[in-house]
C-alpha cells in the first residue's frame, strides 16, 4: 500500500476526524519506531487509506502561500 501523504498529515486527520480507537491508533503511530509503524499500517490499511484521503482533500483545500 502506498500512502500519498506523510504520516504526520495522516495522524493529524486521525486526531481531527477519528473516533477514540482511531485517535489511540494515531498516538501509537506517533511513539512507534519505523518497523512498528509499518506493522500498524499493515494491520489497519483501511483506516490509514481513509485518513490519507482526508489529508489529501484538506491539503488541496488549504491556500498555498508563496515563499
């Protein structure tokens, strides 16, 4: 599975839009090392894909400011 957004952006959406289980899962991803992050993503691909799509949608709707 390939995610289109960073785990930070996905976790942010999980905290904003998820229920208690999804928010706890986002907390686990935050403290996990890379190997355990991969295990969590593999165990719950439907959840990460859903919040990846939310992150993509939010990133498109945010105004882009020139640097």
